[in-house]
C-alpha cells in the first residue's frame, strides 16, 4: 500500500471518521508538511507512553498521582464516582465540585459482558478502606442510563453496609431547556426529584 | 504542558476539529494503546516524507511519475485540468474518464492574493509544449465557482492560441436533484447549457 493510502486507512480507524474525512485529514497533514507531521507523531507516541492511571483515583495522568489527588485544597471528605475521565472533566468544568474523584473506566453492562470486575470497583473499595476516616460522602455520578443506574445501585449496596453516606447526582430538566420539548423520562425524573422551596 | 493536553492541542489543529473532538480523538488513541499510536505516528511521518508531486501531472505520488501517468492504457490525447488532487480522485471515482490529468493545486483568486504564478500553470504549459503531438483536447475541470471559472478562462486564453482544443465540463442540475429545490444559478446554467436531443 502506498504511504498516502496507508495514512488514510489508519486515520479511518478513528471513531466517526469515514473514508471521506480520513482523506480530508490526510491531505491536511500533507499540506502542513513535515513539522506538523513530526509534532503529531511525537504527541501521539508520548501520550500513549507516558499517560497512565492515577494510583489513587484512576484518572489519566503522566505522574504517579494526578493533579487533583495531589491538590491539598481539594476536600478529602467528598468522593465523586464517575464512569469515564471525560465525565470527570465535565464536572471540573462546572466549577461546582471541590472534592476528589474515582474513575470506574466503564459501567456495569451485563448485555455487553461487562461485570463489576471489569471496571475499577475493587480499586474504589481498596481506597475507601484505606481512607475511611477521611471520606464522609460518596457521590455516585454515573450516567442516568440503564448501565449507569445499575452501576450506582451496585456500588451503593456495597458501600452503605460499610457505613458510608452515599448520594446520587440529580436527574431532571437541563438548564435552559423548554419543558415542551423535553423527553417524558426526563420530565418524570424531574417530578420525582422535586424539592420543597 | 502534560502529554495528554499536548496531544489534544495538536489534534485541535486539524480543520473542523474543535477542543471537544480533539479530546475524543485523544482518548481514543489512549484507549487503543501503543501499537495504534506507533502505526499512526509512522503513517503520518512516512506520508509527509515520501509523498510528493508527480513530475508530469502534479498528482500526489510516492514514486517519480504517478500511477495514472505511468498507466499506458490511459488515453494520452485527453488532458483534464483540475484544481485539487481531491477533484482528480472524484473524477476517477466516476469511472467516466480514461485520459490523463494535470493538478493545478489551487485556483486563481486575486482577492486572496493567489495569481497564475501561485498555481501549477507553468508546469502545464511546459508539459504541453513537450507533449503537443499527443494532447488533442484539454478539458478544464476547475470548480464552477468564481475562482474556478476565472482559472478556466485564464488557461483557455493561453491554450487556444497555441492550437489546443479546449473544453469546459458542463454545469447543470445534479443527478437525482429536484428542480424545485435547485438554486437559481444552477438552473440558469442548466438552461444555457441545454443540448438538442
């Protein structure tokens, strides 16, 4: 295979990138020339070589303990459990949370053959047994989906008997949404979760 | 900058890739692991190092003369002039054309400061003066845009006095389109270019 066809083929392995987009990206790389190509190649290899999981919270990091775990200003009493690193980043962007995290790297999905042992639940338990004087509340911030709810329920059943206060992030109407256009399941959750004013 | 942030930044330099998509691509690379990363890095560097312009038609190639120019079954009497390599590939996909090509790598666009010397017009003339016994017809397949039309006109004015038969690809209704929804300029071109049956 010639180098251009090979580049298009490799780029086409990205999710959501078909042959057309892969071709467009390949031509962009060729137009940019060798400096951009070297930057890209180096960034790709360095990221996969140097980035691993935080020993404590399983967040991605290029050091042993991630920036959030190492930050002494974070509240050690609060632990927020998320499915993915992307979820952690979304919560950080909200600037609403100052506690620590635990990343499961997945959710329990029996239909896809993903059980509790396939996600970082063991690591969560190990960590809580070490830190149990510190953590006051575990916030389950898995997705409001079938898998996310099942994962939250599973972890709640493990942690409650151990004496931890366990909470679940609220489901309801997204800010700025129009009730007329919100799906029925979300409206139902918003009603169930209503708060007295 | 940590390796993950750096990878996201480099990926964000692709056209049409914002921070969100760059982050998604970076996480995909990390999940795939080091083999995919090495494949990608190598494909990127090899493509920019090995792929250059065909000596004859300016198509992209990793050999001196591209596969199309080297193919003796192609009709040397027909020469199709296109703006970009992508246009050549689109024409190849139509399987309607069996002649050779010349890629200009751009179109004349005075407003963007692109003149005739900034695209491969010199190379076209040099080539035609060498091959003039062979080429019977030059088909101008630049885009039906202001720049494409200007470029076609410019080349036609150079080649006609040299005795070449020069043609322009047809503009008109796209196949499968509905006249009701086709823009006025296209309908006007389809009427001007009508053919007797």
